[in-house]
């Protein structure tokens, strides 16, 4: 079901967590931290959080802009250091984070909460093999424990069919286990809707699978302009606004709304 309101009326935010539609990056991080807290309290062990990487020169208190992942002249290393690590530091506040460095391009690793959580950034199809090694204990035994929490920050995994080469049977089998068959929970996802110029942001999309008790519910998602929610999807069959196709729908909704103002 799609609900649309006038721009002056704010829809119920992710009612699950009373998360307002974010305006600044810090707003989005605060919402993600609340989602992480609720998910842990409910016992979820496989979590995903997605947040927009800071653009060059931007701070957490600036309005959310287009994702800055590809905008740093120094590539993935600089993007991780200046665009992602400040976000991770704020997100993990209160969890006594220890940053262990990077194990692949853009793939940073943190220990949180006294070793109860391992957070890994930017796991993608191309870097899945390194992630699989982490899960198998090559970088420390913590991720191999059944009671351990794995948190993927800004993952870019798609499906096992897109990982490795057809003849890499062992890698493909592990990809099926860790990607297709593992019950990853989208605790919080915030994606900006960028304008065609690549330097401005039309609006923001937010989604979460958490319900009011922190349990898995329908994937609720929102579209906002300057902090005012203009649309919501919450039926299980609806594509969340934060997915690739959902972002296209959100962009059209925002353009229609801006043209009518």
C-alpha cells in the first residue's frame, strides 16, 4: 500500500522506533543507532545498516547529500577514511568500538561491545571471498561463534549467482549459505535521492524491517523532502523505496511533488 500526504503533513515515522525522517547525516545515524539497539535487544544476530557516505568536505551536521562513495580523488581508501569512518564512529558510540583496519578495498572491520559484535563495511560481490574468510575465522574466531552478532555496514551484496566464477564451486556454495540463505535483517537503511547534477539531493528514503517490538515486520519505507515525509510503503509485497527500483519511484514522486509546489 502506498500512502501519500501533502508536504506539510508528516507521516508516522518508522513507527517501530519513532525515527523521524532525517534531514542531516547525524539524524540518519541516530536513527540507525536506535535500530541497532532495538535489534540487539530482540536477539537478532545478522544485521544490515546502510547510511549515506559523507561527500568530500561535508560533516555529520550538514544536510544529507548524494552518497559520496565515488567522489573522493583518493578512491576507496580516502572515501573510507573521510566519508565512512566518521559515520561509523558516531554510529558505534557507546559500543566501545575498536577499528582493526581494512581487509580489502573499502572493507573495514570493527569489534564492538566487548567483542560481542563484528561490524564489516562495504562487503560487495567482488570482495565476498574476503568476507567469507572473515566468517570462517581467518581474521579471528569471534565471527564463527553461533551467539556472535555480525553487522554489515553499507553492504553491496546481491546474490550468490553474481559472486565468483562458475567453476568456483566452493565459493559459490559459501555464497549461497552466507548471502542467499542467511537471514539478514535490514535494521535501518537511509539512501539519498540524488539530482541529475550529482551534487545535490532531491530527497531522502528510509526503511527498516523492525516492528514496534524490535522484531522482524513488514519492510516499511518512507520518502521525505527536507524532513517532511511525502510517501510511505508498508505492505510486504511493496518494493521498499530504498531499493534500486524503489529509488526510481521515489525520485519520480519527489519530482512530481516539487513541480506541484
